[in-house]
C-alpha cells in the first residue's frame, strides 16, 4: 500500500532540486535516495520523476557523492534506468559498482559502455553475474589481458566460438592467462587441448582428466569443431625428411618398424638421420602429424610423449628408454625420467587416446 505521508513530501523534494547550494543539494540527493528505498509503493509517474531528478542532481555532484549513489543503487532491481545508465558511463570510480552488479542495465547499455570506455569499465562488466555473448565479443576484442583474465574466470560470462578462439590464441602466449583458460568450465574441448603444449604440468594433467571424463557425444562435437579450424602450415620439413621417410617405409614393409627400432633411431642422433627417422616413425605410431611429433621431441615434452606411448599401448620400460635418451644431457636425467615413468603408470589409456584425437586433427588437416 502507498505510504501517503512519504509520497506527500515528494513534490517538495523535487522542487528543492532547483536549490543552488551544493551542500543542500547533496543533502537533498541523499534524502531522495532514502525516500526511494523507503519501501513505499510508487506509481510509474513517480518513478519517472525520481529518475529525472536524481539524474539532474547527480550531474552536479562531486565524484565521491556519485560513487556513493552508484553503490547504493547498484543491486536495486527497480533502480531508475536513466540514473543507472548515467552512472554506468561515469568515470570508473563511479561506474564500477553498477557495471558489476546492476540488473537494470540492458545488453544495449552494456555494449555502449564496452565500446566507448577503457579497461576499468570493461573489467567491471566482465565480472557481472551474467555476460552475454554479444558483450563478451566486444570485451575480447577491446580488452587487455587483465580484462580478458577477468572474463575467462567468470563462468557466468558466455563466449561465442569466435571469441573463445581469440581468447585461446592470446592465452597461449601469456602464462598469466593459462590457469583461467584451462579452468574455464565452458571452453570448447578442442581449444582446451590447444593449450596442452603451452601450459605447465599440473594444467596438462587437468586437461587429460577432462578428456578422460568427457561425454563421447561432446567429444565428437569438439573434434568436428576443431577440424574446421586447424591450421596446416607448421613450417618446413627437415632436409633429410624424404630419405628418412623412405627408409622408415622400407622397415615398415619388412615388419621391422618396432618400438625397439624407434629407440635405436633416437640413440643414433642427428648425424645418421636417426632423429628424423624417429620423428617420422613416432608420428606414424601415434597417427599424428610430423610437426606435432617434432615439437614433442625437440622441446622434450615427456608428458606428451607419455600420452603417445600410452595410446600406442607401449610398455613403461620402453617409454622410460625414450625419456632417458631425450634427457641424456641432463645431469639428473634418470631421476626425471623415473618421475615421468610414475606419471605414465597413472595415465589411463582412455585419457591418452582421447587426447591424441585432438592432436590428430592437425594430421588430417594437412592431408586435406
């Protein structure tokens, strides 16, 4: 029911909006705010008056007063729209509260803010309980990496496929974004696996865990999406590639291309073409492209090598042999190799096979 005494004071308060004294106008603004939150029912006409007068008063107040007004109205579901929109486009110290929380702001309002204002405004919007794809698209395009991190850590923010791809490309080259990207609940699985070769071991383990638990239908959908975007230009092949490839094929035809033969290739090194032959054979063994195999070996990505060997169902001792050879110039090679061997024992073949399916997309794209 309408609070008659309170409403009877409204015309008087509105009339006082013409008061020239800054101190009195500040007191009036606070009284009007208290009046608004007083619990009385209001008519649409009264809401319109509140909106107009509060905006007029706020325009003439200093930053601290406007920031107080923003904080007070930020979570009010019935806050005057024009006032909230005015505060959202104010300086960052004022706008932050309503941008982060106000349910009154529409997508159109938010798009206007993120297209025109700076990183503080974009970060505040990125932290909202819900951010639409349209708004997120602009934030990914205009936001710096700190802003992008805020958006990625917000599971209430929806990202389009295009925005997710752009975010992952940026995250690959910025370690500060690795955790937020890998931990993002709704990141497409093929993009999650794109992060594998750039993140630290604990995040790689998390990717493998997610692959192992993925619903088969979602896995197929993710693979289809990934195949549509995989790049095919990964750089030149080594000078001895053709010769080594022919030799590997001869061994395969003779039934001599065994995992043990791969170990011999690796031990023989670059001078005899052993390294290139090992990479070609490893790529064939795992059914991945040559460049992915080369990345694993040249960077000594032993956890990735473990994925390949586990998927091929190789004995742990053979994987340990590969690891020791790759680490042969490391003073602590054996201890490190044994550490990876423990990881190999814990890795399930199902997780390895699922992970390899994402890596194999590159090979398929090259053949297309």
